[in-house]
């Protein structure tokens, strides 16, 4: 499933990131790498606030649909 469909408050593991080049590097700098644990804090109009590596990060719907996750 993609991160946009993940339930709120449930820890998920990032399995694959389907983004290329520069955006993928920016996400990696924020902690979005394969194997990282992420959980959705809140969702508002498709935009997500997620908790990753003890930080909260806001991402848009287009990015969250390209991050594949699975339950831990």
C-alpha cells in the first residue's frame, strides 16, 4: 500500500520509494529511505503529517502516493 492509504497512528516500514533523482535525494535527507519506520500523524485534504526518525514532516499527496509501505 502507499503512504497516503496508511492508517493514522500505525507504524509502517518503507518498502520502496518510486521517485527519481533530486526529489529522492531530498526525501532521503529527511529520513525517507527504504527500511525506515514511519507513521501518519494526521491527514488534511490529502496532505499528510508523518512522524519519521523522531521528527514530524509534512508531505503532499503526490509524494505520499509514491512511497510504498507495509505494516511492521
